[in-house]
């Protein structure tokens, strides 16, 4: 049997927030993979090790979770006033597709450092010491992200004392500003149905109150108590329950239809990355997945969110933007769970601990708008060099 040898592609393996992914400079990809299409998707699937019927991604760079089955392509920006274009691909684990429908807020924290390290940022923009502001065009959702990357002695500072629940070791803080995070996909506004709260009728499951919002990433928020939970659950409570996972996926599919993201329930299977489903609850004490005690006094509310069909181990960065945005708007389920008052900052509990995110909302011409959402993450290069793939894999 004849076979092509492996080829080497420059790549960097990075942690951003509570996620990990393989980063590429667009110009380093094979020519056939520098534009959207089957070749690019096939390459990224092979890099990550998907589709894997065993669900382990042993023969690739993925680590068999939604937080680690990720790819990023960065290029000099084609947009005026921006430094780089950032394209995110969420790679399915057991299926042969790459979902390009949304952003990864966690890996957004690593885009600025990667761009600087890769020589994509003009040297005159990088201070000897201080913060380098990198203006990023998020190509999936066509939004601007501003990253403030710490620089020491002319180099990206990766170590520091900033702690992020869900990440074991401290690192340097990277502040992110998600500009005008409301998305116009689906219904054409931040709230695609035109309502802050809807009744979501899910055949075979039930009727639920839901806040459906396009901000950061399309998200369906439910009340924890309405679906039989407390809001303090950890991963095993949900992920070891196949019936619960099936219920959440059914809710997600019907919510996606109501949000105008898909037309049929069947389409949800090929759009796993968006929308997200999350459930909220009032502040309650709980022990996080690391054993850290979180008290009701530490937080404004509890939130649990599912990503790619599983309860997330912490919180997706884009979903955190949705949480911060919804919390700032009186009348949403998120705002009500947080006490029902006007706010510009919310501190919420998630399975790994707590997270703080800020957003300022106002009404313009009768529509809610948010100028930006702000949160801090950290990022670090884990490995750099080349990733190898069989030459006939794309």
C-alpha cells in the first residue's frame, strides 16, 4: 500500500483562559488550506485527531473535551484599523466537521500574545514595558476585540500572579474588551425574538421561561429550578446523565429555531458550537470542582453552561460576555437571578469557581445596546514548532 509521508506545518499550542488550542499563522498553512473549504477542514480535523469514534483524540492534538478541541488561524488584518484577523474553528470530537459559527472567548486571550510572538504586530506598537494594545477582528462573528497584552523588556509577559478559576497556575493578566458584543445573527437584534423573556415550548420536554440573547455568543438562558436543578451542579451531575444531556440538546435545538439560527431541529446536529444553553440560579454555597468553597456572599448568581453537548468545566469566555450583558439588562432571567437591580459588573459562580465580567447596557431607539463587555483572562504558550500530519489527509 502506497502512502504519502507526513508534512510539517508551523504551529503553536497555546492555553487561553480555560481552553487550549492549536494556533496557525494563515500564511504557514498549505496553499489549499488558506481559504475556507474541504481541504482546510480536513487538515484541522487531522491535526486535532477527529473524527474519533473512541472519543479520545489519541492520534491528534485534541484532548477529548470541548475546551481542548480547538483551532485558531491568525493573519494580518484585512480590516481598516485592526491589527489581525482571528478565525476560530471548534472541531467536533467524534464527527467529521469543524464548526465556524462562533467565537471562543477564552482563546481570544491568546490571540494578542500569539500575534506579537509571530511578528504580526508592528514593532513600533510594542512598548519596552507596559501594555501592548492589539485590535483584533473576530472573523467568525465580525466583531472587534481589543486585547491589552502585558510586555516586559520588549517581550510578551506570560508569567504573573493573576489567578483564574479553572486554571491551576497563576499567569499574567490579559484584559479583553469585546466591542459591541451584541450579534445580529438570526433575529437581527440582541434579543432575536424581541423579548427579554420568552416561553420556550419544547416537544417531549416541557415549557420553560427563557432569555435568548445574541451577545458574545448566541445563548439560551433558563432558570435552574424550572428544569430541576439548583444551579450549583458540577460536571458529573450533568455529564454522567445521558437523559439530561439529551434533554439539553433538545432544548438547544428548539431554542435555536426560535432564535432564527436554524430552520429545522435536524440542523442543530451540524451546528454544535452555537447556540449555548445555560441555566441560572440565585447565589448559593457550593464546593467547586477543585474543592474550593464558594459562598453565596462571594457571588451575585450561579451559572452553569453546556458546550458541545457537555457541561463546561468552568465558563466559556463568550458565554461570560452573554452573562455580563444579560445581567446588565433588567428583566432578563440572568438579571433577576442576580437580584434584579441595574448593574455594570456581575460576579458569578461556575463549576470551577467564580468569574467577574463587566458590561454597560443602555437603550437606543427602543433597543438595548451594549458598548462593550470587559473581562480578564490569561494566556501562555505551551509548545511551539511544527505539527505533523499525513500528506494525504487534506
